[in-house]
C-alpha cells in the first residue's frame, strides 16, 4: 500500500514539473517587448524625403520620368520601418500614403502593413487615440529651409510660407500637432538631414534616420536604398523601446494660421474657403479653437 502511495506521489510531482516546464516555454516565446499591451502604430508617409528622390520635376511629380521608381523607393523604406516595428512586437501597423498624387506602390508593400490609399479629407485620416504612436517616413523640410532637399509646405507650386501663432510651421509640425491632439506621440522620422533637424526643434528626444543630406532644393547626397533601410529599421527599433519616454508636442488654442502664397490667384482662391480671410495680396488667415478644422 505504501509503495502504491509513493508511486502516486512521484507521478504527481512529475506531472507538476512537466507542466511548469511547458508554461515556461510558452512564456519565453512571447515577443521581447516588456509591456503587456499590444502596440498599434500609425505610419505617415511622403515621397520627397526618400533617399534617391531628389527633384520635383523628375521624381516626385506624377509626370516625372522617375516617379514610379520613387514610389518603389518609398515603399522599400516603409517596409524597413514595418520590419523594425514587427521585431519590437508591434501588433498592428497602419500606413497612410500622404503624397498628393500617391507615393506607395502596393505591389511591393510588406504583407503585415495595411495601407490607406486614395483621396481623404486631410490630416492623419483615421488616426485616433487608439494608436500608441505616430511614425513619419519620407518627410521633407518646410518651405525655404536652407539646403532642404525638395523643401516645401503642402504645395510646392503655390505656398511660400505658413505660420501657426506667429511661428513658421511645415508639414511635420502640422502633422505632429494633429497626432498630439489625440494624445498620440510622434516617435520617429526619416527624411533628409534638414527634415530630421526640423522635428528635433519641437521633439528633442525623437529618434530620426537621415537617409540623405540636403544640398539644395533639387540636389542631395543619398544613401543606397539598402543602407537607408538599415538606418530606418535601427532607428525605429530604438524609438519603440523608448515609447514611454516620448512627450507630446502641443500648442494651446486659439490657433491663428497664416498662409503666404507664391501668387495672388492662389490667395484669392483660398479666401473663398470657409473661415479664411485675405490679409494682403499673397496672405490669408484662419482663426479657430479646433485644431482639426484647419485645412492647410
Ligand atoms: Zn509633403
């Protein structure tokens, strides 16, 4: 009887030990990311900050002879970002094609990315407070930034300068504030060195990857697509690891937006949009307390 009891007790301990080993294997298979919350990341993309995309005429306008190649180059940079995010345990990745005439080539996009293509009302379409962070890929500097390759603010053909509450602002600042409105921090940007420096002015501890050095409006010193991808992947991994340390960049309302156009016709047209008033032949102003109502 005693022998039987011993056998039962030994087998019970063995079962307990085996199930513990089993549990520990399951836990070691979890992603390395320490938080138990699943991360959801929004990627805003543009074409003019991509390595190898250097002129408006040939690369970023839809009529350019290298336009299709430019889209492939951006898509490769997005894929490098997606790879980095996945390696850090990110579970959901949404990409917005933010280039007016389209910048993403869907044929080459990473299978784990979901991409918004088409025409949308503006801003970071479908971004809301359910996202954990904003990432910006392919960004250029604001218009008139010295040496900024393809530097412009929203419209390279018509807009000269934009001010928000008296301070010059470009697409980067405008989109960072849009995300901040939903309490979503911006954690990473890739583009030329001028665009990287521009975002560091407002978010000093942000991670960036300069994939080209701006040498002028239509000229840059570029990394190879492979090297650019490596740099983006490394930078984005660093960014996700310090996501909890990222602060929101905010500007308090009321908002006063002044746009200075390159020609009076554009100013005249803008003055006909709801809420916009003309200040002089080239400038229009828009005042609001609601950041999301700004149409740049
Ligand atoms: Zn842009």
